[in-house]
C-alpha cells in the first residue's frame, strides 16, 4: 500500500506502531497498534491485518475478565492431551477449525469449552469418555445411513 493521505490535513501518513488502550468491563489493556498515522491531526488508518492485532488483544482481555482460558493455555492443554486442533474441536466442541481460532485469539472459547479443558487438564484420562461418546455417535450415524 502506498502512503495514504490524511483525510483531515491532506499530508502523507506514515506507517508506525502506537500504544492503544482497550477497555472491557472496567479493565484495560494497552497494546502496540500498527497503522498509518498523521501527527498533524492524530488521524489513523488501520488495515484488516492491523485490526487483527486489536481484535485478538480485545479477546484476550475479555478472556481474562470473564475467567475463560487464554489462547496459550488452550494450546498447552490441547498438546498435553495429544490432540490435533481438528480432533479437539470435534471432541470438546466448536468444530474442526475452532481450536485454530481459539489458539490464535481470533475466537473466544465458550465457558463450556473452557470448563471442559480445565477439567481435562486436571484429569487427562477423562478424555476417554469424550472419545467413546464420539465413537458411538459416529457408529450411530454410519448405521443410520446404511
């Protein structure tokens, strides 16, 4: 992208990173926000990729405030259970791409998914109950189709 022109002053904007504070339910988090900036007017322009930074940070803040698991914890527990992202999504919830989104911070896990992961972190053997349920479900679907 060529340097955009400030909509307010008409001067060329420059690419930089500036602090931005996000707030949620009385809590806040300050992040380094990439974007195009104009010093003369304090205007800024943010691309879709730039916005991912703030969207992921807001999801992290929400997870902390709502006592949900954070992306790093979700990934740690999934790896501890030796599950792929797709299998974790099928067994624990959210579908085949959910864990990819949970682990990047693009999607906030539900309270149910967070709770299930917390329990599985404490008792990994309980995963066998979810696996057995999934096998029964697959078998029933297969028999119904026949």
